[in-house]
């Protein structure tokens, strides 16, 4: 029982420190695709309450928690975010009464250690 507990604690710490995540070990985190930067220039404020972000580097549930925690610190981002670890998709819900800057979303994800592939601010949830 103690060895299982130690394995779990080790896995937990590795995820927190990103030493167990392949994205960090390969040194490609915290990058931004040029199309994402263009979107930030064209649409400085996100108007749609549903925003889809595709990221690389969500290797474990704790990575998803880290991304959600970073996004939820932005004023106007509604706490309920949906994260798909398999596809790297993060669905962000924005309060329609607030103005959330595209750059704030970008900064939150990059500062959490993830690489942004795309942002779709015209996303419609089914």
C-alpha cells in the first residue's frame, strides 16, 4: 500500500512540476502560432461568448487543471471551461457583459506553459 501511495505522489509531483509531461520535456511549450497573433491584432476583444482554443501540451489531468486555473483568473471568463486532453481543445465561456481581450487569453495559456495552435472566436457550441 505504501509503495502505491509513493507512486501516486511521485506522479502527482511530476505533473505539477511538468517533469512528466512530454510537451515540456521536448521544449516546445509557451509558443504561439503566427495566425494566433494575427487574430489578436484583428480581434483585440472577444465578442463571442464561446471561444475554442487548441493547444499543445495538455499531457495529463493536472495540465488541464493548470490551464483552467490560469484562464479562470481572467475577469470575464466564466469558471466552467471544457478541456479535452486528447485533442487539446479548450472551450472557454465568456461573460457577454465583459470585454475579454484576446491577448489575455493568449497570455494565460502561454504563461501556464502551453503552446497555442489556434483560437476560434466564432465557435458555436452544439
